[in-house]
C-alpha cells in the first residue's frame, strides 16, 4: 500500500514539474518569422524553373523559363481551380499567386498575434522580420523574376509585420511602464 502512495506522489510530482521538452522549438517559433515561408516558396518557384519544365510556356515556338518575367506572371496567374459560384455561370478562378497571398495573409495574422507577447524572443523576431523585409525588398528591386505584384504584396506584408510588431511592442512597453509608475507614487 505504501508503494502505491509513493508511486502516486512521484507521478503527481512529475505531472506538476514543468517539462523542458519543446522549449527550444517554442523559442525558435518565437524568433522565426512565419512570413519567410511564402517568401521561400516564391524563391523556390522563381529560381528552380527551366525551359524543360512542364510549366514552361511555349511563346512563339520557344520554351520560356520562369526566370523570364512574362512567364513568371503567367505561372502565378494561371488558375489552378475554378470554383463555381451561385450566380449564373460565374466561376472564381484561384491561381498560384492567390494561394501564396492567402498563405502570406494567414502568416501575417499569426505574426501580429505573436507580436503581442513581450520578451527577448519577440525582439529577436522583430529584428529577423526586418532582415526578411530587407531581403525581399532587395530581391524585388534587383531580380526581374521578382518584379511581380504577388511578390510586391508579400514584401509589403513583411513591412507591415515589422511595423505592427514594433508599434505593438512600444505600446505594450509604454503601458507596462505606466503601470510601474503608478505603484511608486
């Protein structure tokens, strides 16, 4: 009977003790900007295409690679799904670019939620998000296959992530500072 009591106390202590498992992943998740995922996907699409690809378009008898801007536009704007709407004969065409933008908006929402927390990981997240924005801006300005509306909007989302994160952090710090002052008087 004492063995059962000892085992239950030991198991309850194990349940009460916070686990260190997953702390590294949580810290990495806190620092890693989620908007880098659509940027990485776009980079893979922009740099990994060749004229031999099945997605290459034949223009005037020659295959055009995705590294050529007109084809990158065509690749991003080509509909993947056509969803019928309730109205007569209307279809909603969803393209690859639309999917990247939806993915980017979803991650922007998650980034804004992450920016409401305080701590060192949040500050590092803002710094890495700023680097991601600079990286995206340089790609947009220097590489012709990144001169698309889809990539510009993804870059703009990176800028909004940086601005929202900094503003939310400043407002939170100001509120925390104001609360701290009230106790000292």
